[in-house]
C-alpha cells in the first residue's frame, strides 16, 4: 500500500448500514476501520481520529429510533446529543485534521403535495437547494438545522437517504417493515436502494465530493407498487391491506415525511464516475427494486408476518 492510499473510518460500524459499508470497503480491498465511539464525546472522537489517522470518515451513526422515529419524541435529549451535538463534534474534528467526512443523513425534511387520494404527486421533486418544509417529527426537526450547519464545513459531504432498502430482509429495511405492518398507506416517495448506492458512497468519498446531495434512486414509488413487485417476484402468496394517512395518524405519535427528491445532481456525478471507468450505477427506482427482489427471491427467503423469515419449502429461519 502506498503512503497516499486512502484510509477509511466508518463511524457507527456495527449498525445496519455501517456494517454493510465496512464490509464493502474490505471487499474492494480498501484499508478500512470501524468504530462505535460516541460522537458527542469530543475526547473519544479525538482519540479515535488520532489513533486511526484516517483520510476519509463515513458517518453512519445517529439516532433514528427503535422501532421507529416515534422513539425520538420521548427521547429528545438523546436524539439531540447524537444527531445534533455529536454530528457537529465529529465533522468539526475531521475538518481540523483535513479529513474528508461523508455524512449519511436524511431527506425526511420535506413534504410533497399530492392529489386528495395521495396517489399522485402534484409538486416537483425537491432539489438540494430547496428549503426544508417538514418539521412534523422531532427527528426531522433536528435534521434540517444540522444540515445547514454542515454546509459550512469545506470537507463535508452530506448524502440525503430516504426509506433505505437492502437486498435481504433485514429488520431495518423499509421493505421488511411494511411487509410486517397490518395495514400500509399508499403514497409515492423517493427511496434509497442500498445495493446501488453504497458503492457510490465510497466513490464520492474517494473523490472528496462536498456539499449536499439527494441520495435516492431516480423516480418515486408507492407502497402498493413496492408490495406488488414483492408479490410478483418473491412471494405470490403475500397479501396486504391499505389504510389512509388519517387512519395512520391514529396509530403513530409523530407525523411522517412523504416526499419526492430530485436526484439529477447525483446522476450527473455518477455519470462522470462511469466515464472514468468506475462500475457504479443508480438505476430508476422500479428497476432497482426489481433487481433487489430478484436477489431476495434467489436467496430462497420470504417474509412472514411477525418478522420471521422462512426459506421456501423449509423450516422457519430468522431474518439475517
């Protein structure tokens, strides 16, 4: 390894996305380390950075709530400590050391306009330059101001994910969540398909991109479209029922963000990487879901209500 070879440090390396990124970095032959140090503890952050001496930090840590963002409504101090104070401490300490810091953030800071039945988008997808307009949850209300602060750090890259999905039935994946709901709303949204996007995270970090990017596959897709694709490709026996946003409001604490993001800036950047010979791609959302579900189908695992994965024609197995 040459002295100038990049050294990656994944913050939140034992989390769902962080562990996938660390594994992918190793698969690509990169020098990569992981940490679970608490971001809001400045002494811990400094110690880890000084020990590892990374050239690139990818931050996957933060509070999203378990089992969902409603948790943040009753744990506001913990949420602010991680998503606010911790984020600023980490990015600031990276900046002092000339370390590029890529932050996996959220696009759940907007709300789009829909037809009365919520089946069709009326407003244009939000661009990176559009001001946030959603504060219906404490989680989202903490995210928008922090993003504004992060824009002032010259070595910081902010990637806005929405409803992330993996090519398995991990409990944190958007697909697994809605498969286990008794009823689901049906409204178009932008989604982030991780099998396509995680390699792009690494490419963008290596290119030391900065600023804010909507980090979603192009297009918007409704819950029913996702479940129909799952039924067609993975499990023909799967059935579901819908309910309205008004009905949903009766069983959740915090309002949910529903929106479409404009991925043009991301696609133009990826096109440049492809011209360099990098094998990265961000397919249209329906094509991305189709490929994702084909991987799940070929693994032989389907999702049962209650969260237990099962192998077709075999005994029940826990979800990976």
